[in-house]
C-alpha cells in the first residue's frame, strides 16, 4: 500500500507516491501558468490548477504499481481562491505574489494597522494576503464578493475538489485573520481590516481528524483512484517542507530556496511585542513556526541569467564561481518583486539595485553579487528569528541543488548547511504529517530518522565567514541608504 502526496506549488504541481518506509515509488509533474493580466497582477485559473493536480495524481497512481491507501495534499499558501456556494470559482485565484493591493497595504502601514494586527496575529500583512486582496475586491470588484461563498487557499480549494468539504488547516488560517495565541479567527483583526461583513466567508478551522474526508466519486473518476479512500489536508508547503527537512526543534532551521526564499525556525513561544515582520504559524502542540518568506527568491537568478548569461542559469553559476570574495566586489539588493518586500522587513516600495559598479566590474562579479545578495537576505532573516540554540540550517527547493550556493550560504551565515537527499521534501513532509495524523507516530519517527542519515553537509569556513561578515555590514548600510529612494522610484514624492 502507498500514499500519494500532492505538492501544488505556484509554477509546478507534483504528485509523489511513497511507500510506508518513505521511499519514493513514483513521481509526476505538471507545469502551471501564472497569469499576469496587468502590471503587478498575479493570478491562476483555479480549474486549470485542479485539472493539473488530477492528471499528475492519475499518472503517479498508474506508475506506482501498488494500491493507494490515501491522499495527502500541501500547496502554495496565502492568496485568495474564491468559490460560490456550489464550489465553482467566481474568478481567477489571486496569488500570494500579487501586488494590486499595494496602496491598501501602504495605507495600513502608515496608519499603524499592520503593527496593531501583528500584536494579535504575529504576522505582517503584505499585498498577497487574503485580507489585502479581499479589501481590494470590496473596493474594485464588489460583485465578485457578492457571488463568493468561501475565501479559500490553494490547499483548501484542492481539498474541496477532492472531498466536497470546505475547511482551513491551522497553518493557512494563522495568517492573516487568526489570534495566534488562541488559534481562532479574531473579530478584532477583521475589524482592523474593515472586513467584518466577510467573516462568514472564512472556512472553519479544522484540526486533527477533522482534516480528513473520503474521496468523492467524481474526483475519484478524474484521478483514477477508488472512491472513498481518505484525503488529508496537510499544512501548506513551507510547513511541510520544514517537516520534510526534519526541522522540529529550535536547534534546526530550514531555508527554502524556491520562488520565495523562506527561512523557517521553530520557537517554543512567540513575542508579539516585536516589530511587525514575517509570518507566524501556530501548531497544535503549542509551538510556533516563525517564517520569513521573501517576495524575491530564485526568480532573481533566472532574471540575472537572462540579462548576463544568455538565459543559461548554469552559466550564471559558473560565472559566479569564477569570482572570489573580495572587499571591492559589486553589491546587489535583491528586491525585484513588484510588490516590494515582506520579509525580513515590510516595505511595499522596496526595489532592487546594484552598487559599486565601475568599468572594471566583470560579469563574474555581477553573477557573484546576485547569489551573495540572496545569501545576505537569508542571514538577516536568521538573525531576526533564530533561537539562540540554532546549530544547523537545512536547505530545500530548486536552489538547494547548487553546491556552490549551499557552501556560500554556510559561509555567509556561519552555520553548517545540511542538504537532505530527497528532492520532494514538501511532499515528503506532507506524507509524514499524514502518518502522524493517522496515528502512526512511531512509524513517522522511524521514517524521519532514516531520511536524516542521507544528507550532505556544507561546513561553514571561518575565514570566508569573516570576509562575508564585513561585506554584510556594508550591504546593510547600502540598503538603509537606498530605502530613502524607493518612494521616489515609484514616482511618489
């Protein structure tokens, strides 16, 4: 018997079949299209997303060669996936990296609403969150909200397609409407965001066995599986990736090197008096996941390869490797998203830039600065969130395949970087979560231990850390001086 774990990312859908020992038996992928109907917009067709998921699951089940015991899903977080009372989408989903509500978030920022909300939710609002999107829709597409019955996340949408049920797990519910200490929706937050009338559109928060339901006959036919097998909704993808990396104590952190660079640490408690930044996710056991998901991740490397390496990202890395770390190299501020930045600081106006260029600047220095700038973001995120007991950092996502970058991250942060052997760590984490939810806690721990033995470690080097630390201080100073120009760059006074 096998489990199929769905990992529905922003650009790629994956369905992985796992044996009870955690071995990957089959894998299918499908690319998804991000629609950009206007500048700063980022959307997806909900129906296309479901069809891609059904297709990859069907292919994986055919390749697996074993009966399927159950399905568990994880997916991209945030955004807003609206459906009517019949479960039919009322418009395209608005994604986590959408920037149309920039002015709303900027006003909340100036009026202190984001800071006040952080003291309840532990998360800083940004344009791609449901609160900002719903507020924008209420002002610009009120007819859409009139038609909508449920405001779901991607994972909630897929769960409804498979089971006919509407629910949110605690991870998706934590941000932006949840009282993080009491683990329930907060009327005070809805009032702050002027969304009180839409409370009934938020799906009920489900935990434990309430996150499981049988596969409907309609979905079973589309997926090529028996009707009635259990479907479990796991936490969203950044959480399951941490699980898949074995991050379950404050001694270990995780960095997802993907569309977003997301630094994650486990905390036994949450200080709500600190400055608003990042995302806090509550766990049922009382602990918290403190996440710093940036709005610019590996897409910056794809952008850089287009400009400086003929579109060949491998060539960009080769150029970067050819450059040694030096005091007078170029610097890069990697704030390329149209929505600005959300972690480790919140600034919708943030913009990227190069510094220290001259006629002597080489393509290798530019390439090196791209990787280094993103590594500096990781260091800053860890400094903002990590527990003093932190010992090592696990890496996941497409960027983790680069030995060069993994070693740079170790040298920049001064922490050993651990790369697990598996490629589909988000799907693996969802599978482990399914085992625990089904009551197989001992078995899940055995699978986790067996996976942790298959790792590659990149040891932080003292001399390189010292040199990077000097450059990091300069990088921070350049960022501080550039921030005064961001408003002007947006055409504002």
